C-alpha cells in the first residue's frame, strides 16, 4: 500500500520475559518432544550419584517455581529430593496365615510421593518452612522433586501464619490434595454428588 509506513516497536523486557516463561512451560509440558528429555537424561546421570536430599542454588523449572511462590531473594531456599519408586512390598511373615492376611503385596501408601519428599526436606532443614514443591524428573527407579522452602521470619509477609511444621499439618498443596481439600466446596465434582444425581 502506498503511503503506509511500518513502525517496528521493540518489545519491553517484561514482554520478553513472559515469552521466555511461555517457551519453558511448553517445553516442560511435552518433554519428549522438546530439548528437555535429552537435557534431563544427562542430568539424571549426575543426580543418581548425589545425596538423597540436596540443597541447590536455584530451581530447575524456573516457570513452575515462580508460579508456586519462589522468588530469587534472601529467605528462599531450594532443595532437590530423590524418592524411590515402586511398590511397598513387605517381607513374607514366617508364621502361618491365609493369603488374604499375609500383608505382602498390594500395599498403598496414604501419602503421595511429593508429600513424602516435602516431609523429608522439612526434617533435613528444621529451621525452614515448606512453601511448595513440584515434580522435576523420573526414571525407572527414582522420582525427583524440588522443594521451595522459606525462612520463618518471612512467613508473615507471605500470609502463611506463624505456626511451625506446615507440611506435617497438611497445609501445603500436596498435603491438601491428599486430604481431599483441593475442590473444597465444589459439590459438583465430588463422587457422592454424581452418584446421587444418577439415582434420580
């Protein structure tokens, strides 16, 4: 078109940052189809040799950590926890029992692996409080979770209360999910509500 002048407006730093976070999120949503799989495959080799609970400098998944409350400032601490995968089989009892009462296989933990990882990190760092956590990677034998921890002095600033042991009282996201409080007050999503509706 004649007389039309195109103006190129450079993007602001905030827009570029949002695009970067969006790119990271898309890559982690489908790790097998992006660079994440190859990168984490190499990192997992080193992670297997590291301690079970390890304090780290910063988050591996920056976008996920920021969504869950992480900030790169004083008072925030990150840790990576390794949890063993697989069933919870127990040794076979020596005395006689019928198979139903053996208690060997088909044992299910009452907690999720993410909640177990949070509790182990809380015991390792007793002077910190667990803010949140997220899945990082897994292989055939282990699962890795990164835990966001905060100093107790800034709990009031985050409006999390002053009590100790948030994770042991089921107040983290993983704890509330295990307790069935994620959809609190939304009766349409509960199993009992749907069952009653079918009976009408």
